C-alpha cells in the first residue's frame, strides 16, 4: 500500500510562481516514479509532468514546457512541481501520483501508469 500526500496549492495571480510538494510512503521496496496531473472543472484529468524512479528522467506536457519543473525533493519517493509564469488556465486541482513498486517503465504519462494517487491540492490563478 502506497500513501501519496501532496501540499502547496493556493491562490496566486497571473505571472506568479508556486511550488507543490509530494511524498509517497508505505510498505514497499525501492524508489518510485512520481507524476503530477491536474483536473480543471468539467475537464478530464490531464498529465502535467513525471519524474523517473532514478530522479534523472523527466517528461512534460507540451503546455507546461519552459514554465514548470519537476524534481526530487529532499528524499527518495518525493517530488516537487515548481510552476512559473502561471496563467488563469492553469487553475485546477493538482494531483500527485506514484508508480507501482518495482515498475521501472518509462515514460509514464497516462493515468493508468500510476498505481497510487494523492487527494489533490487546489491551485487557483487569478487574472
């Protein structure tokens, strides 16, 4: 069982930056790949970014390239999402996800690639 907890959402203005954090814990071995998705009201949950299990692989959705950065936080099985130049269309609930233990596939960009999900954190960008 993997527990995923994210934090760091909030209300910001267009052009501002925000940093989300995520940690996965539980009874498992090894390091997990981590991902961020988002879901705006009335829309499907969409992929934002993913970080490979070794911390060296990253992949991004086209709409965030150059603005968002994913990386390892201060420990294994953690991830941050640093969001810059935020736009009103970035408003959504952001979800952190963790891969299944011992799954070393890459890239991971689909919801089904991840086995555990956090509760989500709201990010609201005002114009």
